[in-house]
C-alpha cells in the first residue's frame, strides 16, 4: 500500500522549499556584501547547502508525483 501525498504534506513541503530558497538568496546576498574572505566562503557554502536542500525537496516531490501516476 503506497502512501499518498496529502494537501497538508504539500503545504509543508512548499513552506520548506520557499524557506530554503529564501535562505540561499539571503546567504548569497551576504556573501556579495562582505569584505572578509572567510565570511564570503562561509556564506557561499551556506547558500549552496540551502540550494542543495531545495533541490532534494524538489526531487522528492517529483518522485512522489511519478509514484502516484
């Protein structure tokens, strides 16, 4: 028996995806507006991690969508 993705699940995933995208944007902005190289690197690393998390959530949604077909 496969579990269907509910509206509540989709809403939670949407919130997480918006958050991850927003954080990546903020971290990139910080990276571009700080002079210290170690902080630039840290902010870029954080931005990349948030983009990676966003990608994983999107991949999960795509695979769940294919399973329900």
